[in-house]
C-alpha cells in the first residue's frame, strides 16, 4: 500500500507571493503569525506590506536562527497561541519552515516540542493553517510533513512528524531566492540533490517517489551551476525551487546513508545541514554501490551519462563522478576538515550519537551498522 502526503495547493512562478493575501482570505483568516528569517529582507517587507494593505493583523517572529533549538520553537508557539493568531506563514529556509510547522501544530495541540519529539505525545488536533514560502532551494521542507528540530539538552537532532503538519499551501516564487549568497545556493542545492538521489534508492522508494526523485534531479543538476554563478537568473532560480520541491516530495520515501550520518554529526559539530549532505553524498554512494547499482545507473542517465559501452558499475560510477564535479564546480565542501580536525574528532561519541538518533532507520539499501558509519566518516577526512 502507498501512503503519500502532499500539499493541497502550490503556487509557482514569478510574482506568486502576491497571491498570499488572497490565499489567506479564501481560508477566512484574519491574524497571521509570520515566522521569518530576517525582518529586513526584501521579501519579508513585501509580505508585511501586502498583509497590511489587505487588512490582516500579523505578529512578526524573527528568533529562528539556522537550525534552532527547541526552546525557540516553544517560545514561538506560546506567542502564536497567546496572540490569537489563526494562521502561520513561514518565510525562510528549512529551519524557519520546520520550526513553523511545529509552531502551528503546538498552537492547537498544546504541550512543548519535546513532548512530541521524545515522549510520544500524539497529535490529535488539526494545526493552524500553515503556508510555506521557501527562500532557499534546498530543504524541500515546504513539501514534507516532517519537522527536524535540534534538541540542545540531548545533543542531537530528531524529527517529529504528522500527516497534518505539511504546509496546506506552498508558494514558490523565485524572486524570494535571488539575494541568496553563492555559498548558501551551493549548500541548499546540494541538499536537494542529495534528497533526490537518496530517496530514489531508499528501501521505501515507490512509483510516486521515484517519479519525483528523477524529475527533481534533472532540474537541480541542470540549473545549480547557473544559479550559483548568475544569482539573478530567475529561470534557473525557478527551476531550482521546483526541483527542491519535487525532491521534498520524494523524501517521503526516506533518505539514506549521507543523511543518517550527516544529520547527527552536523548537529554536534555545527555543520550546516546542506554542507554535511555535500560532504557525505559521494562517499556514501560508493559504499552503497553494490546494493543499488541499477538505481545509480538510472541516476547516471538522468545526469546525461551515455551508457553505451559501459557495464552497470561503470555507468553508476560515471554518474557519481558527475555529482562530484557539480559539488566542486560550485565550491561546496568535500571534507569535514574545515569544520573539525581529525585529531579533535571524537569518533566513539559520534558513533554512539548516530546509533541513538538515526541508527534505527532501515531505508539505506545496504544494512547499516557502527562499522559502516565509521568507514564513511573516516573517508570524509
């Protein structure tokens, strides 16, 4: 049986953000909790102007830094509920969108983030209307029901999720991404590429997720260099946003080794999520190769590799080489060394952390264990 959750409505294209007041009016909302990455950003100012002109009240919340602790989520939820907001709009990258998902859920279900993240509290009430406006093309958070939150007290990231937590509406306007620095374009774009590749070979992949995976990979691989080198190129930015969205849809099938290791390691050593994905993607694919060769052959063909005269293994490796060239062409990191030296890296602590937070995941095509995690990490120094 397939169980696939998607948004009710998606608005895509230049100027799509202008439709936000009409969207909120259609749902008969009046007071908006506006979660933003930067209150001074042009797209945020545009939204506050649009809401003001349309007669909406709003509460601006800008405490969400990159990969925030759950305290920031709980504070936002308290403010949202206490202010009487009846809708949540997120304008930002994955951290802002994931935080806002949880805020909209907590506002109607009560409790704190840790209740749901660790203590098994069930979501029983429909969250507030949630509209996601991504300003990066990477996480695909606007397309998922999952919220990944850092728990500083426990020292790891862990997801909470529910079918009702997915954004009701996603607005993909390339104009919101034009101001992204090259480094962020690279990191978030490689995160999306990792989603596309890993979801395709996941043990839980299905006919729907694979369709999204390959379309996402094609859009992302064809446009990431242009978006990186020409930040004002709206066509490339639009294709990156759509590719990121499709990859977000695809990861309902789950991710694999690069995320299983990269997510907890990034939390401990403060590595941006997109960078950790970039670092671990290529070596993880090589470690998985013999367990999903045909899947990687499909990936290679989408990336433009000519299969003529190649064995399946050669074709798969050629596809991996294309991805490696992409990450190097956009200046993405290929090693852990810029973040932590091998001498200061606590391998056993990190392996314990990975096994505690992610070791239960069964989506990787190759069975995972402590020694596989160790081998992957060693290859990234």
